[in-house]
C-alpha cells in the first residue's frame, strides 16, 4: 500500500519541488547516488573495483521530452565510456541505459530515435571493450524495449536485457531470452503496476522470481540475478551450484548503497558481483523508487523534508 502510494505521489511536481530543494535531501541522495558528474561515477567505480566489485553505471534521467536532450544523453554516455577507458576501468564497468531517456516517448518517431541513440552508446561501449544493458521501465514500455533490444542485438549481441519478476508475462519472456550469449538481468520490478499485468502480493512476486531464476540459470544465457533479498540470493547460489555454472557464467547484482557488506561477502565467496551505480543531477525518480522499496528509508527522508520548514 505504502509503496503504491509513494510511487503514485512521485508524479506530483509540488512534492518533487519540495524534495529536490530540501537541504537534508542531499544526505539521502548521497547514499544511493555516486555524485552529479561522470568523474564522480568513475571515482566510485575505481573504489568498487579495488574491492573486487564490477559496476554498471546509470546516468540518471528518464522520460526525456525533447530530441536535443535525448541526443545529449547518448553523448554523455559516450563521454563516460571514454573516461572509464582512460582509467582502465573497462570491461569491469559497463553501462545501463533507459530508453525513455534516449527519446522512446517522443511520439511516433520515439522508438527510432531511442534505437539510434542506443546504437551510438553500443558503439562507444564496444570501442571501450564493454557492454550495455537496457533497463526496464513501466509495463507500457516493455514491448517497445524488447523490440529495440532485438534490433540492437543483431549488431551488438551482448546487449543486456532486464526482466521484472512482478510482471505476469515475465516467465514467458525468460524462456524466450534464455538463449546462448543472452545477458538477462532479473529483478523484482520497481514501478507501480496494476494487478491486471503484475503480481501485487510480495510473496507471489518472490515465487515468480524463483520460477524465472530457474529458467534463466538452467538456460544457455548469462543470468544476472539482481536482488538484495537474502532468501532469493541463497536460492540463486543453490541453483548456480546445482547447474554447475562456472563463476564467469553468471552474476549477482545489487544497487549502490544497498547491502554493501553482502556485496563484498558474495564477492569473497567467489561470485561475480556487479553494483548498479547511478550518477547525475536528475535523481528524483530513482530516489523515490528506492524509498518505496524500504519503509525504513522513509524516516530519514521525512526528517529531511520537515527540517526545511
Ligand atoms: P526487496 O525489495 O524485497 O528487498 C529485500 C531486502 O533488501 C530488503 O528487506 C532490504 O533489506 C534490502 N533492500 C532492498 N531495497 C532496498 C533499498 N532501496 N534500501 C535499503 N534496503 C533495501 N527495477 C526495474 O523495474 N527496472 C530495472 O531496470 C531495474 N534494474 C535494477 C538493477 C539492479 C542491479 C538491481 C539490484 C535492481 C534493479 N531494479 C530495477 C530494482 C528492483 O526491481 C527492485 O525494486 C529492487 O532491487 C528491490 O527488490 P529486491 O529484490 O532487493 O527485494
């Protein structure tokens, strides 16, 4: 309930203004976001690499409303990939991109514009010796995102997909994508979705996650198990052992600032662990989704809002 309500009010521009300008909001943001600039993301990537962790870097921003902005996002990813290469951080670092940031919602031409921008990023990533993963947004964009993925994979077969276990369709999508060479990140899903398309009971979402994980781990592809849920991590560890997967044939993934000790513990046990590392000034939507995942985060955030008045 609280999660749905929070994700709902996140669309209010009044709440957004209040949150963005509250002085203590910064402290909450810093926990989940590496900084405002690409250099901040590169520095955080270096520290994580020194601790034996891989990264996937997200330049924050979504729902781009004009063409120049969408093209600018692709350019910014190119700059980031150059900085990572200069610092010798690829292929340990890859990038995650949202198609809505690359122009997917710009009317009838949106899918074409987003695909062209995603191709520019894939080229830059290939030159840098690394990969791109397409984040998954709300369910109205699932088909369009998977369409762009299929097109990109013709030239860039290592482009990663994200599937959300809360969607009723996802088991079928897992079967479709569990093919040789196919990199698939499985997460629970972070948006407010109607029961017509998504499981809303957390226990049902967990059961779906396990079914999807079984398909991906048993399949020919490269599963990226993105969850902080201790039970699901343990089931994932059991499944990869049971299927005799080599450590370089799958990854665990977690968010920057969430269960950092567990990230290091899994890496010490010999698993590849990749941290999803966001940076940039457009952090509001990302932050609200992180708060909605864990009510305890809200207390800290609420204090920051109250301190403003
Ligand atoms: P769950 O939310 O049940 O959390 C399990 C436990 O983990 C909690 O009890 C708590 O201890 C800890 N935890 C989880 N979230 C926390 C938080 N924000 N703060 C503090 N503790 C927290 N979603 C999406 O829709 N599209 C996408 O492309 C992606 N991409 C993505 C990449 C990666 C690498 C990860 C890890 C996650 C995503 N997600 C995502 C987000 C995902 O869908 C989901 O919302 C979060 O991972 C939280 O779900 P958990 O599986 O961690 O379980």
